[in-house]
């Protein structure tokens, strides 16, 4: 694949992405008009607050999931891989996929 083919593919993808953004912004604009028409400015403020609360809820769940993954998967897997390098003749990078798999299975069956 030449660089010109790659550039044309990137150009096509950016054009498609901009079309989708325009499409979704039109949908959001019409939703805003609908809310203002039926519920007024107070309804629009309530919708903004509801969307902000929903976004904060999703972000907080993602942060909690990330912290749990670090706490129960990444750190124990790294520690087990480091321990395996001292006990077995395998290197850290060979032991790491095995320890990640073991920690994942423990978490899966633990619940």
C-alpha cells in the first residue's frame, strides 16, 4: 500500500466522519428545538442537567472499573510475573501473559 492510497483512505474516512457529525448535530438541534417547543427553557435546562448527571454517572462507573482492574488484575499480574522470573527460568515477558490469564480467571470465578 502506497502512501497516496493511504492518504486517500484517510481523506475518505474523514469525509465520512464529518458527514456523520453533521447528521448527529442536526438530530441534536432538532431535539433541542422539540424540548424548547414543548417544555420551554426550563425543560431545556432540565434536559441539560439530566444529560450531565448521566454523563457523570457513566464516567464514575468507568473510573471505578478502571481502578478495580488496576487493583485486582494489573498489579497482581505484574507482581506474579516478577515473582515468576525469580522462581522459574522464564523471563518477565513470557510469564506476564500467563499471570494476566490466571488473574483474569480468578476474577471471573470470584465474581
